């Protein structure tokens, strides 16, 4: 550690212990800069740069650049490094990380070096929570059946994860069936103040921070912890103490005023604020919430808002540490000693919010009146497209007839009244456009907030008491994010109503929201295939992108848990809850939604009395040892993981080092062709689906050839350790719209030289065979959604060397760079349309290997079908010097191998 840094250290005495910390107050005084003008999130970045100064990638100059942060929006600012206190993974995105780590260890041994050197150097947690499928539902045995099936289908993956836990230091794996990573992060893993005992016995203290392989890692911002989602390769680098790097961001201040009116829930607040932020343009920015109303929000509600940062586009949505943080730590059973230490440390660093903080300067501010929030839904295809619950029927009907695209389905006048007869359990039913087939109370965003869970459970209880039942065609499920949720619902006597309506607990994990919705009844699938009806799912999650929830269901709406229950009772989105009864009670009296909707007072009384801290301490006692299936699983002892050549789940990802095709920064692009010509809001679900593997997918053909039956396909998410499956699944979303295919949806393209329409995978293989490089063309917000690095890995495996788009989402852009794929951005006011590109041209991009600085200009030359040529200037979205270093190495994994 450089001697000058000792000038910025202080000692915190707490009881009989002393802690050393890097004092940003002292640093501000010695540099004569006003610390109080900085947003809290920037102050936390400052502490990290000051503490790590002298380590690889860090210097004191980075700290000086941060404390001189200019609030003016769009200011040109220094790129600074960031190294988290810890890394958080879930199994869908975590398995590839650990598989890449195992491959790196094997490569290092192959190079004649010590394989033990490849080991996580900072604390890393993986929570197995994304593999649970909703196969059984609506019965008391649902959870048991689903968890047993989950373990059977994923046994090979779980063996690998248990091997990893045994082999690597600093890695803990939370077994399946215990909760979703974000809520476990809030209730257990998040420390707020991180303490570490050094080899010499000295203790240091610093702010907790986290990078996660799930984009919704931002949920922890609600607890005053900075962190965000990254791709798996970037997370792996962080585990090995390689910092991330980004330009010091704009910070948008959101002042909350007012209070929520009756019947508006924290879900409605979250969806409404998310939509507003997305319209304002938050990509690459921090959002910081302040104001008197923010101070009164409990951490559970803050966490819901922060969770939706990826949907708004923000890097994170930060709630500074304050009295609500302390109350939550106490409420969730953290030790009194630690809670007091958090408060003292954050006060000493001026990181504890008290009062109004009038001195803070933000890049931009706006007020948001919570009193104007009303019950809303979001959809039918994007989480930012919100509308009033009272207008749902009209919005859906308008979307039916609207042009096929981001919000329309293109149903013709003659088709809008289509219906289908379905026989379920010997009864005949009629379904039509708008019929709700899935109603899911999901784990991620909403189950962190007891208020919405209790509201939903009270509605279910009152509905059941009046003799109402959910419609028989609706698949109902309840997947809490933590076992604490059903503990307090059971304590309050509220589980029975949910069970009566079919909202039995199906397990603890990410289910419907990630595409693990499981099958709907075969009669319904057959009817949809024949009738082409636009049916509906209602879920209390955070994502409703096309093709994500269920392959047969095209319209997907996000809603609060109470409204999920309401629509399960109604059975259709085309329902007027004001004028139409949900049914009749035992006395033949009409029952409306307002008759069974609880008051805020009812909900508050239960929240206060039924959630004691011992529910949390009991739940998390010995949680790492509480799974009998996990504990009894045997794993081999070996320094290097022994991949089975015939495995269809876990394979050695040699392509990360040896190359596959002509990907990345390995040379210029000469006369390349367009593999896919795409529009706006292309999500990572469009690029690399996580859900069910449909029978007509190239990946399905591969698995069948290998002897796998369709019932055992599992999902793309569960097979992310197999690059053969994942390459075939890339760009295979059935709702993908590729402009080259002239109206044919799905994973197809035109092979330009021959004119043949092929699957995108088959076309890519043909191009590869002929040594023709490939590019992707897209519109705005390319790569929206999840942090999954397979959206970049799969693109690389198809031989794509560049993506040219109007704009990129943060995580996916970084993932492309880390795979050596060049992200090029059209200049302002230029698009594929204004440049009259059709996708049939040949593209030449030279000078790729000689890019010398971030955001360099790159010329793209096109040869049109008539032989004419022209060119246009793009910006290479390699945004920092460190990213350029990774890109030049041919990708981050090649860089890591070289460094070892």
C-alpha cells in the first residue's frame, strides 16, 4: 500500500474492537473538496477507489477524479475501476461462470502453471434458485413434486456446483429449495458494512458492495448496498480481483413526495416509476432516491423499486443507508452488535442519510408524487409499457388489432372474435383472445414486500369464504422468494385461502418469470395451435418479454400479487372489475372485487404483528446444511473438473480460448453478410432464450439425435453448460422478427448468397463453412434485459464479429466486448433505415485490430446489390481503456489465461 494512503485512514473503536477504515471525510478535507455535495452513491465509489489505491488497476488519481465529480449531465468524466466486496450468482447464470472458471484452471495447468492459483479471491455466493419448474400446481403436493423433479433433472449440474464448492475457497453454494438469490441477499447475505480480518489480525471495515450475474442484483440497492448485474465473464474477473471499469456516471436524483392512495400497492409504485425512468433515458446512469417520502419507505418497498433498475435502464437505483436500513437489519434478525456497527461506521463516513441533504448536487432531478399512483399493469410485451388497471380491457383489445410489433399482435378484423372449445376434466369451456391461462405470484420483485403478499392472501381468503374459485383453465402458482414469506402467512392464518384457490406453494425459486412456467394442459396447447388465439399470462414478476413466459402464450402482463389473484378469479384480461361480478356467494349474491379487497389498515395490522425477527433467524439457521438431497450427494475429488465427453449438460467451454469460427477481434471484416436484421428493444431473451426448448428448435433436433426425449429437454437455462445446445438456441426465440425473412417470425434468416430461408444456426454454419464473416444490424436498446453472458457467447459461436445498432443496453454491450465482438453504434440521427440498408448488402469493416482508444470512430463500407458502394461512420462502443485491453486480447478469457 502506498504510504500516502495512510494519510486517509482512521480508526473506529467499537466496544472492545477497533477497525481501520479509509476515511473519505479526511480525504475530502485534505483535498479541500466538498464531500457533502456528492450523491451518496458517488461517495461509496470514492471509498472503494481510495481503499484499493495501489492495487492493480487502481490509483489515488481515480479517487481524486471521483471527488471532483461534475454534476452537469453528460460531462466527460474519467473511467474509474470498481471492485466489489463480494460476488453473487444464481445457478442459471452461475453455472457458466464456474464452468468457465474450471476451464481456466484446466488451461492454466495445461500451460504448465499452478492450477490452484485459479481460485476466487473475494467472497462469492451462488444460490440455486432458477431451476424449479412449475410442473405440479394447484395441489398440496405441488412443492414436493416439483422439488423432487428439479433435483432429478438437474442432478448433473448440481454435482458440478457441489464439486465447485468443495474445490474453491471463498465460494459458498446455497442448495435448492431455500429461496431466490435476491431475497436471500436482502435477508441474509447483505451486510451493509463489510468487515474483514487481515492476516496480521487487524480488522478493516468498508461498505458492502456486490456484482451479480443476475441483472436484478440491484434489488440490494434498497438496503443501501451498491451493486448491479454483470455478465458471467465480468463476474468471473471480479472473483479473481480484476476490477470492472466505467466512466463516472451521471446521477439522477428522484425526489419522492406524497403517499400511496388506497388500493395502490408498492408494485404499482414500482412499475409506474420504472416506466417514467425508462422514458427519460437511464442507460449507464445511477439513480438515487431522496425526499421525505423516500425516508418513510420501508426497505422491502425500496428493494422492489431497486430491483427494476434493469427495466428502467439504470445501472442501479440507490437508497442511501438511513434509519430504515437499521430498522430492517433489526427486523430480519441481524445481530444488535452488527446493526450498531453499521450505523456508527456510515455516520463516521458521512454515508448515513439524516435530514434533507440540500447540498447534494445531481445531474438531473425530478419529483415523483406517490399520491398520483394508481393500480396498473405492464405489457403486453415490455415492463415499461404501463397502463391503468381500469383500462386493461381496452388496452388489450387495442393491442390485438395493432400492427405486429412491440405492442401489437396484428390480428385481423375477421379473426378478432375467434374462439376455441376446450374440454378440461370432462367439462367443455370456450376460450378466446384475452383468456388468462397462467396466473403466477412469482418470487423476485414482489414477495420481498409483505404488504402486497398479505393483500393478495386476504383477497384469496375472502374469495374462498364466499365460495369463489379460480377458473379451471388458469394455471395458478405461488413461488415465494424466501421461506419466511409462507412462515408469516401461515402465522397470520392466510395460507388456506391461497391454497383453496389453487395458489399452493410450488417451491422457492424463480419460476414463471424466467420461463419455468411448465406446461399448460395439453388440450389448451392444442387449441391454441389450431386457433392462434392471443391468450394471456398475469404474473407479479419483473419481465414479460416476448417468448419468455410460455411459448404458447403471447400476451404477458405484470401486475401486483392482488391483481394476479383477481385475474385468476376472472379468467380473462377482458374483464371490467367495476361493473362485473367475479361470481356469486353461497347466498346467490354478486361478489365484486371491491367486496373482497382489504383495507390498508387490515394489511398494516397483520404486517406489524405477524412478522417477528425470529422468523428470519429460524429460517436462516443452518441454511447451508438444511437440504438432505444436497447433503447426501457425492462428488469426486479432483483439482481439475472431469468433464464427461458425452454430457449434454456440462462440457468444457474450450471455445473461450481456442476459438470457434472467426469471432471477435481476430481481424477485419471483409465482405461480411448480415445474419439477422432486427428492430428496437431486442432483448437477451430474443438472443438467448432461457425457457423451454420447443420441439422445432435446432437445439431440440440436436438433443433428440443424442437420445434425449422431449420431456427431458429441461430448458435452455438449465443447459447453459453445453455450448452445442446454446449455440443452436441463439436467436431462436419464436417471437423474434428478422426483417430478412419478410414476415416469418422465429429463429430464421435468409442465407444471402443462395436466397435460402434457414434456421439462423444452419445459416451461420453455412457461412462459417464458406469463411464468410457475419454482422447483426439492430435498432434502439439492443440487448435489453438479463445479464446472461450466453447472449454474447452464442452470438460469438455463430461467427458474428460485429453488431451495428442505434444503442446498446449496458450489460449486453459489455458482454459483447468481453467476447471480442465489436459493438458499433450508428451516429446520432442515423439508422439502418436512413442509410437505406436492406440487410442484403456486403459489409467491410477494416482497422478493427488497430483501434487505439475508447469510443473510436470506425468506418463501415457497404456494397449494395447493384454493385454500388458507400460508407458510414460508427462509434465503436468500447467505452473504457480496460475494455479495449480485453477486446484486443480477443476476449476477457484469453486475457485471464495470459495473465496466469
